[in-house]
C-alpha cells in the first residue's frame, strides 16, 4: 500500500537529495513538472482506477502537522525537488534528511514526548534519571562509562514505535514502578538515558549523536567541574543553538557548592550559553531552560519534574523540534537561494544584447550599403550619359573593375563576426547571473553557453536567407519619367549639335542662336534633372536602408531570443520559484515559551528565569 501524507513524499525527497536509486526518484526531478503531470493524470476522464505509487505523484506533506509547519514542509519538499539538478552538496541532503525524519515522526505517536538525558562522564546523569523515575532504573557507580546503551523510561503505553525508531532494545525499556502511573503530569513522557557524550568508547558517542537527532527534546546535565567543557559547547550546544526551545540545561551536584558559589557557576553557565548563541528562556522570551539541581539530595528535582510535566503536556515538542530542524536546514541552504540584489534581465540588458547581435551580423552596415546602392542606382538611371561615362572611367582607373558594389563595405559584413556573438552572449549571461547564488548563476551561464554553441551559424544562415538588400534595390514609379526627361535633354543636346554642324556644312540655313539655345537647354536641363532626382531619392533611399536594417536586426534578435534569452529566462523563472519556496521554508514561527515560570515561592536559583541575565 502506498504511504500517505508526509511519509511517502518526504521519503522520496530524502532519497532524491542523496541521489538514490534511478527508478522512482528519477520521476520527480522537477517538483513543478511532476505536480502538473500528476494533475493531468488525475483529470483524465474514464480512466481505470489503479493503485497510485510514490513514483506517480508527490503527495502533500505535513500529515498531522498543521498550520505554518505543514506549509514549510510542503515548501521544503518542493524546494528539494526543484533543486536536485541545480544545488549539490550536503545542504540538500540535510534537507532530505529533515523530510525523512518528519515523515517518520508523523507516523508515530503524537501523544508522547521523547526527551533524552545527555551529559558527560561523572555529571550524575544516571542519578538524575533515577531521581526523576522515583526508582533505581539506570545503573550508577564509579566505574566509567556506567551507561553503555540508551535506557528508556516510559510513563504510559503506546511508545513502542518511538523506541523502535531510537533502536532501544526491549530489555532496556522500563516503566516507573513507584508513582509513575499515577503521575498525571508525566503521562506521555518517554525519558531516555544516553551514554556519556565524551565516552572513550567511540560506539557510545555514535549512539549519542544518533539518538540526539531523533528525540523531541534534550536535557543536558552538567556538573560544576565540566559545565564549560569545550567538547560539550563546540560539538553540541553551539551547533544546536537553534533548538533552544526544546533544550534544558541542568546544573547538577549543586550540593557540593555553597549558595553563593552555585549562583556564580549558574551565571557563568548562562554566559557560556549566550556566547554559544543559545537563546535563554528568560523574561518571557522563548529559549532554553537553565536549572540547578542536586540529584543526590533531591534539591531542585521537584521543580525540574514540574517543568518537564508542563513541557510534556503542552504536546508541541515534536513540532518545535521539527521546526528547529527546518530552520537549521534552511540556514545551510541560504547561500544557494538568496541573491545579493535584484536578479534577472531588464529591458536595457535585452536591448543591449540585441544591439550587439545586430552589430555582429552587420545590420547597420547592410542598411547603409542598401541606402547607398539605392541612391547610386537612382542617380545612375537619371544621370546624364556623359557623367555616367566619366564615373565609369574613374571606377575603372581606381579599382580596376566596373562593379559599383565594391564601393560598399557590406561585403565585409556578410558573415557573422563570431567573436562579437560570443562576447554578446557572455555579457548578457553575466548580466543575468549578477547577484544570483552560485548554483543558479552557474545554471544561467550554462544555459546561455548552450544557446551560443550554434548561434553564429544560425545567424549566418539567417543573413543569407534574407539576401543582400543592396543586390536588387527597388525602383520607384517616377524613375521612367525621370529617365525619359534625361533622354529628352540628351536628344536636345544632340539635335542642337547636329543643327550647328548642318549650318557649318551649309545644309541648314545659318542662324546660330536657335541651335545654341536648343543645345544649351539640353546641357543645362540634364544636370538639373539629375540634381532633382538626387534630391527626390534621399528620403526613399533612407527609408529603404532603415527597413533593410530593421529586418536584419529583428531577425537577429529573434534568433538570439530563441537560443539564448529564452533559456536564460527559464532558469531565472525557476530560480524565482525556488526563491518563493525557500521564503516559505524560512517562514516565521510564533514566539512561545517552552515552559512557564515555576510555582510561586520557588527559589530563583532553581528557576528558568534569572534577573539580570540578558535574554535573547
């Protein structure tokens, strides 16, 4: 049968973060894609009902966890799925572990609170364990280490699953015989006595680390000699500072100190915890509970039992522990999701990319060449034959050829400048990835690089497909009339010249003025027609060149957008989605004390609050 709720989803997330088997895990490489796929499957009408496996859908997480915690679990689940191909390392694996542990804890009893009793060698941890139980349960003595395996004490039935999860063997599971069943305040408590965290036996330390990752809360037992031990603070208290709301710190063996000395040691312990970053539950603020007791004399033990009872009856320890685990996972993931500024491509960056591609394909040069060729063609068609003959001679003398297109630099820009294209892609990738976290900046650059692999060739094909706008410029409708007028001017010159020749040879009656006027009209009219055509052609030639440039620019922009900008935008969209999920994972937790104050009249020496010590 398929696991329901948080169990199936979190299990998949955890295995995905660790790069598990290639079967079921591979089906949800992208949480968004998998979610949409599952919705499509569910929407198919007339489909046969079947058993849905974990590989088919990603079930909603949260189970019995409600409110903000459930939303944070769902968001963390999505975050792991969306980030598998982008974010590598232990941080993502830690998030998967949190989801696994949340799934496991949700399936077990919510009526029980599991509290571990941890401490160093000789701290009196087992003695305090027996004092809380009211009967000798855990072995005490001078031989070290005394406790070699976790011993569990349960005040009510139904905690077998929790103890199985902690791998506490059946022979080490106890029930309090004296007053345990009648102690209503401790109903639901599962107290676990751990081996010494500084034991010389490596297996004992490994057991402590394993169990501390699974329990709902922990009571650290310290003594006046080892309360400042670096191993305790650096290995446990400082890394678990975010779990202050589910942490008790008990200074044991105060019977060995006087009242003033005990107060000094307690103040120094609070100072060390404050330096570790452990928030202290003082002045109404949520945080760790600091307490002084003597397990041998019983001093402070009733107050500790009262605090534990209120903590257990509150029944929020599993959720608070899980919320702290999520906070820790989110903190480790922070460098992978938080940018240093506004990330993305604005219109300016897109416009600059288009301009660089247009420059690479020579759009401006092609437009200018098309304008020049259009104007040259118009002038050549409308110019006088004598002027055209002179220009032909000049081109032949200077270029050795009569091809007028050699005057245009368009031939130099027929192929795409590869270096310019690569530079344009590199600049836009840097713009898009600026301020992004390292994994996502790398993903953006890779997407741009993949698109740039065939971009120069694609732009070359595009340019060739559009053709050379200067090859066959269009002819306006007034060109035939201008050509006819120029032909008339030429004929007038020829007619006037023939008229004069006829007068010289005596064929025509003498009269120099009429033929001179006719020939002069042709001579002056020809340049005037050419000048008028040159003025009339400026506007259409400019528009023709601009249109040629626009077509080439738009074609290059469309090619660059499809190959580079769209993949980059897709990566940025994915980052924005995971950023939203990460914001949900971080969330905000309501401020609530783990435990309240003590009974009126209790000594401040044993209380969770002490005046004059800075709260966090």
